[in-house]
């Protein structure tokens, strides 16, 4: 891979060096098979709530490092990760945890992988909801394949208004089914998408500020720093409060264009500039 980012190697939140090799034994070599593992290892908080777990367990969705997620899994069930867990023995996490755990396992297998932060347009008709997915390269130099490890087995999701429609073979999302923060921003700025349809389900947090935030989180993820969906740094808080202006929107323009160009050197250089780099306090 050219450039300055090696997506076959872990970042600070996908490093599994501290995990016992037995837990990672017999991981599949096929990326699609690895993508399917997370559905039996992670459970969303809403689904977990129906099982009445101990209250302290809901804090698992605050875990950032994949290694910490795996240690929590092994405390519930010491079996290797290829062994499917019943719902009560899965770690509680969001779509971000599905994606980060999957990315860490792909990288552990030496497969180029990266997490993308943006919006899923296949959950509710007419809306693009805050979501995280994974991209992987099945072979060196091959095009990136975008896939959703949380919904990979689903076949009844509604079509996206931003793509050709229909639910594809779940091994690969079609263009427009998932938009990164930058892709959503480019559509919004071009007048091709209503900013009001982008947001966080179950909240009033919809609008351009949500797109800006996910564009910045996606830039961080492209630099192998996959923080939590609610982590904020730099001018993000001010943006969510609509206290930034045209200059900040111009910066998001640059972020969106740089991520779309997919030049690792440019992505790395931009991340190090301005106030875009994730602070060390959010890497724990």
C-alpha cells in the first residue's frame, strides 16, 4: 500500500497484542466469515435490556479498545471468539463496537481493514441514521469492499434514497446505502440531500451539525483511531451548538474532499493539522 497508513496493522484501539492467542485461535481466513462473527459477540443495549443484565454491564458500550471488548467477552465466556455466544454472554455495544471488533479481527488476520463513520440509509425510509461500518480489501490493491457486520444477515431492510435501491448481497453494501460523514456532507453542500434527515435515532439530534461531527470522526477512523460515537474534541462541541460559521464549514469541505480522494498521505497530513487529531485522553 502506498502512502503513510498501513490498514493491515492495528491502531491504538484495534491492537490485540494483549489478548491470549487461544481466544483468537482458528479465526477464518475469509473476510466475509470474519464479518459474521460480531453478530454473535456483540449485542445492542436495547436488546440487552430485554435480558435484564446486571446494571454495571451497560458500561461496556463505553469501552473504546477492541482488546477491552474481547476481555469482557472472555470474562463472560472463555471460549475462542469463533464460538457464537448466546445473547446474555455477548458484550454490550453499539454499531461502532460491531465495526471496531470486526476491524481488529481483520487486521489481526493481516487483512487491510478500516472503520467508517457516517449514516446508514437502510434502516428507516427517508432517514439516514448515525452508523458505523467496515471496509476491507480482499487482496492487496483490490478495491475496498464496504460491509456492515451488524446487519450482514439482514434481508428485509428498506432501500436507500441515495443509491440504486434494494438490499444487496450482505457481503457488500451498494453505493448510497451507507454514506460516510464526508460523503453525506458533499451531498448536503451540493443541495442533493436535506441535512435534516441525517441524525441519531431516538434523539432530536438531526441536521448539518451531525454530518460535520461524523465527517471528523470518519477522518480519525481513516487514521486508525476509531473513537466512540459521542466523543467530541476540538471545535465539535461548538459545532453541535451551532456556534461555528463559514470557516468551519470550509474546513469540513476540505475533510470531505480529502477523505473522498482516499490518499493516505493527505488523510494523515490533514488529521495532524488544525484541531482534528484525537487527544490521548480519548484513546483509553
